[in-house]
C-alpha cells in the first residue's frame, strides 16, 4: 500500500505543529516556575514527532486517544493554543472549564477521546470506539497512543487481543521513550521492542524511528489504510526519548546524562528542519515567518488564559452525570 509523500505545504504544516508544540510546552514550563500553574506539568519534549506524525497521518473524521505526551496530536486535531493555556491555568475557558489543571481533557466533536490516565486505561475505550465504527459501517480509524510502561499493563493486553479478534480499525501507537516514570525499559519488559508484542495478538508490529516525523506518519498512514480496509489493527512503536522528567516536579536525575545527550543530537524538530532546508522547502524567511506566527499565538494564548476567570463554585455541578 503506497502512501503519498506530503506536498511542500503539508510538510511546512507538520513543521509548524512540531514547533508550536515545543513552544507552548516551553511557555508552560516558565509559567510553572512562576507558580502560576496549579497542578503537575506533563510534557512531550523530544517526542513531538510521534504526536504530530500520528495525527498528520489520519483523515479528518478519524479519532485519537492521546497520552499525556501528545499535545502535538491534540493541536493537529484542532485544540487551540488558547484552550491549552486556559486548561493549564485552570480557567473557565479551558477544556475542562477549570476543573483539571493539566491533561485530562478531550473533545469527541473534534475527534479526541477524553484522556483518563496514562496507564493504558484508554486503550479498551479506544477499542470500543473502533467497534462502534465497525457496527455503524463507518470507515473511520482510531489512533490509540500509549507509553512503553503502559504496554506492560493488563488493559493493554485486553484491548489488543479484542481488537485483533474482531479486526477492529485501531492503530495502537507506542511512544517508547525508554522510561516509565523512573523505571528503565529493561526493568519492565524482557523483550527488545514493544512491537514484538504484536505477534502474540496476531497483528503486524512495526518499529520506527520515533524522532523522524515522516517515518511515523508513513507507518501510521499505512496501518490506518489497512484498518480502514477492514484488515484489522496494527501496533506501531516509535523509539524516542523522554527529554524531561516524568513531570516538571521530577528532575529525572535517574537518567544517565550521556543518554540524554545522545538523544539531544537526534532532536526530532532540528532533524526535520534540516531535512526541509535540504529539500529547499524551508529557508530563513519561511522559518522566521513560522516562528513569528507561533510567538504571537503563544503570547495571545497566555494573555487570553490569564485574563479568563477561575472556576466559580456555582458551576461545580454543571456537566456532572449520575446513573
Ligand atoms: C494506576 C496508576 N498507577 C501509577 C500512575 C502514575 N503514573 C503515571 S504515568 C506512569 C508511567 C507511565 O509510563 P509510560 O507508559 O512508559 O509512559 P511515559 O510516562 O513514559 O510517557 C506512572 C507510573 C497512575 N497515573 N496510575
């Protein structure tokens, strides 16, 4: 199944989303240090190519089930910088109307299944959404993202097995970022690649360079085409590195500095910029125009969030459902 290579405009769009993701996250770090953020800060620094590349491989009515490292995928699906900032500053204008201070949000109208927890809990939900698509004869695909640690959990096994048996249209995408909180890969699985797990469920398992946005996009697009054609799920593993702590409270002192240096040299955004410049898709002028646009959007987002009201206790019971 050949996948069309992106046109220059789409390549620049991917570059924009990679840089917007990094820029927004860096601004959130600064706000956190200023004590303006109430909760924890979970970032995908260094892992942007998996988030953006996965979402860029989908069709507009496909659905994502993101992790706490997937701001880039949320942005591609239509979450705005203003909503993201208001979410982190716990304002009424945020995605959870100020009830959560970080990543527990979603919006099914924009194809984003609400994030529950990073521990694979969303994978059976994503599989259920894919079952709905199949029962309704809708040719839509679910991209379900998770971490390497999550792949050692029971609900991962149940979701992949169920999806494979029923040939459901799911692409399971692993951010293999080498650590599950402070636990290195070798302490939580006895195989080399997360993609090796696919064989046990009877689905294809593909390992790609997770810091190469086009490799991720290509692998996910092929898996999505397969799923859309009724041939069932796939497991795509992107090898990457978590370049910050588990969250911003964690200085990641348990990660060998040399390992971080090794991965810093493979930064997904620097690499994609070099690729685009090589192909004459990006030059100084277009790079500056994109940077200026992002700086303006981030500034506007912070202003919007800071001037939005905090939640009002009178609204506490709105949107609460009881069976
Ligand atoms: C039931 C439960 N146990 C523990 C946690 C704390 N926790 C959140 S993410 C995480 C590690 C996840 O590792 P991985 O799946 O590799 O994703 P990563 O954070 O590395 O992207 C842990 C232990 C939790 N949220 N819920």
